[in-house]
C-alpha cells in the first residue's frame, strides 16, 4: 500500500482557468489593486455597508466583476447597472 495520495482527476475546466490565470495574472492583480484602492477611498470618504446599496456599472466586465465581488465580501449590498442594446443595432 502506498503512502502517497493519487493525483486528483483531470478537470478540463479547472485546467483552462489555471492556464488563463497564468497568462493574465499580472492584469488581474493590477485590476484587483485598483478596485481595492477605490473601495479604500470610498470608505475613507465615509461609505459604510449600512449606508445603502452601492451601484456598480460595467459589472459584467473584468474590473466590474471584481468590484462586485470585493464589495459584497465586505458586506455591501451591490446593485449592477447595464444597458440593453436593440437587437439590430
């Protein structure tokens, strides 16, 4: 009987996420720092989770989705705004 655990099964989705992160980690980390600095400035200006909902525009994009996640983890109620485009625009 071996003392080492078998390797985890291959997961193509996790493999793709790992590859994406390895290729783009510098941009992801820069975006995370930018959002963190923005939240810090808002909080220093008096924003608190009990002040009401915080609107995030562009929430389906990379930076916007980070903002939604980071605000929600800090206890803020987050609402998102998006624009609907006509089908044949």
